[in-house]
């Protein structure tokens, strides 16, 4: 999963806190004397195939508006946050930005974007997967239009499950039993990768266990701080993650990044791993023969018969920069055009399975369903759409837009504590207490 590096996010947070009064104009309100408008369109999709598709679509859509044109800029995450804030403050910010929910939270907190409920309603609010609208809602308003979905579940080897006569786990005890049964260090296959790279990877791994157990940073309904509401459950989730690492994960996975654990799974060195589906594209490039063995299941709740209370996810969204009403209208019209089902499906098909549509119409379109990889993984996509997408959260954003998500990703305190517990330097209970203390400090909770 591609995310911004911590230093870029930290810089953005400093800029917002120190320099950005709410209501600052985003793009300077510039409209030429003859009424011509040139929209600034930014995206964080820098992979050439993805950038080319979104650029072509933007140009096709803007051509339908008289006197409107578009300039396109693919901005990498390692420079996106400081570049975005600097551009907004100078009056040259993006009129449209295709970015993740963390970018939306940052821009909204700075007063640089406008609500987009009119765009959502024009498209058809009921067409969107509700959890994606929830993620970018604050103060009763939606601040971005959901484009496509990210999701995390357990990816596993069907061939190894069949050989060992293992059923899909229905509880954490069954997950552990399956991991132990599959674990074969002498044969070069470990049972379950538990990566804990301190930046980004560790919190994404950790929160999957927390959410399955019903532990959230903020209550999704009330917005109240809830990480330590049921400390027993939270400590249990922390302990299980550490126990699973010690029982069936490579020792070096304590510092693994995305590339490390995905490569291990694709190369057949681990039997299970939690991932956003990027293993599909990686296997297609590096080990195509392995694709027929891949499938997914939802990480179960701790106890059999209980329903997992959520999963970690994310997405890409379109936000509209605050400017002149005519510019905002032109930008919104362009985004409305790009949300046509076939266009939305073509965007997700640039990275199939990893990216899924955030609208039902795109998911049902012939463009999406005719894709070879989508057809190949149709059962897995069906499970993800039915189980994961309706109940995903991003740490710190369980109740809607919140900059805490960016603060978590701007630091390594979650990963540092989990790595320390995995190494035996502190207990799982101490790791949770330390994480909770820092989380409360960042969230300004007493």
C-alpha cells in the first residue's frame, strides 16, 4: 500500500498548526478576465500507467466544459504534504486533488477545501459505499468524493490449506492453530507473516487485530476516545499479535516493510499474511504461477461465532480547493464527469484487486467485470466487497476526518512499542499502555 513517508506528514502538520488560519483561500480565486479557467489537477498516483489514465480522463471530461482547461501534476507522497500546503498558501493550490483520506484531513483542517455534498448528491449518494463517505465527513459535511477503495484481509495459500486439511479459521485460536500447522521453518515456509516495520506497517498490522476485536481509537458513533474503553480487549489483541509473531512469523519480520512481507508471500516463504491485495500485482510480475493458489478470508473475531467489528482500510478521494465560485463549479463538474461508472472502473483496473471501486455502479460495470484479473479473483472481490468495505476504518478516523491519522503515520511510536514487545524487552500490556498514553497526548485527551 503506497503511503506518504513520516517526515513529509510531520512537515505538513507543523505548517498547518503554525501558519494556516481557517478560511485561507486555496487557489487564489483566479478567473481570467475573459472567463477562461485553467484548473490545477493533482494526484498522488505517480505510477505511469495510473497517472496516464487519470490524466487522459481529466482531459476528456474538461473538454466538455467551454472555456475550461486543465493542467495535470502527479505529486509523489514524499513531497506532497509540504508542496500542497505551500501551494495553497501562495494561491496556487490544486483545484482538484486525488489523494488519500489523510490528505483530505490535512487540507480540511487548514481551511483549503470546500464541501462536496452537492457532487455526491448529483452522482447519487446511495451509489457510494457508505463507509467511504463516513471517512471524509466532518461537522456534518463531506469534504471529498470517494474514488476507489483500499482494503486489508488475510491472504492465504489455498494449496497449503488443502494439503494440511485446514478450514478457514473462525476465531483467533483457529488462526493460531492454522499458523502453527502450516509453519515449517525447515522447509522454508513460515505460517503467518506479522510485519512490524515501525513506519506505517506496524500500525496497519496492529489495527487489524484491534478492529476485529471491536477496539477503536474513537467511537465510530459518538467520536469519544475509546482506545482504552475496554483495556482488556485491547491488551488481548496486542498479546495475540505478539504471540502469533513468535509462533509462526520469521524473526526478521519484526522490521519488515510492505515490500518484504509481500515478496515473502509471493515467493512462497509464508503461508498467510495480511495485505491490501498488492500481492496480486506483485505475483503477476514475479511469480505468476503462484496466483492460482491465492485467496482471502476476513480476520475473524477473537471468539468463534462473534462478528469481527471492523477492518483497516483506506481509499483515494477527490477534494476541491477553495477558490472562486466559478472555479469551484468547474472543478466539481469535472469530478462529476470522472465518476461515471466506466471511467471509475478504468481507474481501478490500472491496479486490479489492490484497488476496488468505491461505487456500486463502477463495480457492476462491464469495464470492471471484464478485466481478466477481476474475473480471476471474482470470489475474493465478492467477499471483500461484502465483508471488508462496509466496515473499514482508518486509525484515528473512525468517527470521520481527523488529523490524528496523519500524526500516527508521522511518527513510529506504535511500531517502536510493538517491536520492543516482540523482542521481549517489554510486555504486550506495557506496549499497549505506552501506545495509549501517546495516543491520548496526540488526541489531547485527559
